[in-house]
C-alpha cells in the first residue's frame, strides 16, 4: 500500500476518532466510580462526624471507655474492609480458574 496524503489523512482521522472514543469511555467509567466514591464518602463522613462529636464529649473521667469504643469501631471498619478484599481476591481467583479451565477445554 502506497502512503499517499489521502491515506495518511484517513489514518490520522481513525487515530483521532479512536482517542476520542477512548477518552469518552474513560470519562463515563470515571463518572461511575466518582458517584460510588461520593456515596461511600458520605457514609464515612457521617461516621467520622459521629466519632468527632463523641471525642468532643471526652473528659478525664470517661476517656478510657470512649477510647475503647472508638477503637472497637475502627477495628470493625478494618475487619469489614479486609473481608471485602478477601472476597474480592477469592472471586478473581475463581474467575481466573474458570477462564483457565475454559482455555484448556478449548485447546
């Protein structure tokens, strides 16, 4: 194929359209993830505000009880996050195993 000006313009146009479509699709995914992040942040912010109000009520007499309560709440958040990560890893491993089994059968 001889590279003429017309062919170069067509190739350039295809590359630009490809980039445009890619940027559009990336923006749509970014909007989705941003919406989910805002939901999560609103929930986490509400919890953080509760903890902040709780700590404002602390004094020397009730410090130990409130500190234990806050630590148990943070531990719960960390445990839930860890469980979600483990579930995610298990899911991805099972999907990879299924894909590998499908590849072996197809070969």
